[in-house]
């Protein structure tokens, strides 16, 4: 049972930090926003450059000045500035905003080093310079989808990870229905509750704490998925009739906790 793809990092000070990887969906959303901002900036720049260059050449024509290779130099400057904007946008924001761009801030994700520390100029520059390679034929997307650490090429070279923004999660009290309490009393005798691992319990607990803040369809789908997995883990043939998937998860949570297993799980909230 895995609700979130987490990774534990060891800092240079030998402190363990746990992060949730951003996932390709959040990264794609952030990149889409960033690319729109970069594209808009480049359009404005090229329009201004075209206007200024046209005015300058007309002025030189009026003075009958031979400007020779000036258009070529203007084009070279334009290409250089375009490259600077396209790469500098990511470098500037990721360095000054501690691993976030405008898109990443909106998607609530950030870039960190492999040891959990904030990224610096070298890491941000490498990621930005290698971004075109990652974008070619969606190579970066394949690396993210297939790799356990969800890294694109730029992340591997720069030694970085993209994780969800660390923010406090409200620890809501878990409401237990009467039906759940009744089932919880029966589960230790009718199922193999000991097969439920501490990490499995932590996932169920985290879902029950967060469910009131989830969108209805996503909540229903996740509840059913976790209930099926929990039922298979504890070797229960069917969920009792009249019991919702949420009530079943409440019963499993309560029964496991009463057996003293809850204390063995990591606090993953």
C-alpha cells in the first residue's frame, strides 16, 4: 500500500529528512505555467526589438549611413538575449526562491539537492541548460516515470530532486462510527490483522486524517482502493454488507491501534 512516493535523505549533519516526491503531474503543471511566462516574455522582447531595430535602421537610412553588418549583429544579440531569458528565468527563480519558479510555487513543489539542502547556482544552471535535452521527444518524462527517484536528466547531472512543498498538515481527529467500532472488535478474531505492516497502518491513518480536505470523487476512489488493499492484506473475504469503505478503514485503523500496532508506525503525516 503506497499513498505517496516518499524518499528519506541523510543530511551532512546525519539528520534524516523525509520528503514526498513531486510526481510528473505536478511537474508538468509547473512547467506549463513557466513556459507560458517565458513565451510571453520572449514575445514582448521580440516585438520591442523589432520596433527598435526598424526605427534604428530607418534613422540610419535617412542619414545615408552605411550600417553594413548591423542587422546581423542585432540578430545575434536577439538570439543571445532569447537564450538568456529562456534559461535565466529558471536559474534566477530557483536560486532566489529556494528551488521554486512561479510555476513550481503555484504547483506547491520545489527543487532540492540530493542531501536535502537548498539548491545553488551550479545546480540551477545545470538543470536549466539540460532542460532542452529533457524536452526532446519527452525524454525527461520517461526518466521521471521509470525512475524510483523521479529524476529527469537535468536532475541526475545536477544532483537534485523535485519534491512537494513542505507544509504543516492539519491533524484532524479521526471520527469513528459505531459500526466501525463493532467491526473493529471482531477483526482480531476473524482476520489476520498481524499481516498489516506499520507502513500500511500509517497510510490508512493519513487518509483518515486528510479525507475531509479531499475532493469528493478523489476521496471515494482512494477510499475504495485502500479498502480493497487492506481487505486483501488481512485476508478478509468480503467487507460486511452495509459498511462503507471509509467505515471499514476506520475499523481496521481502530483494531490495529488497540492491538498496540499503531505505535510502531512512523508518523508520516
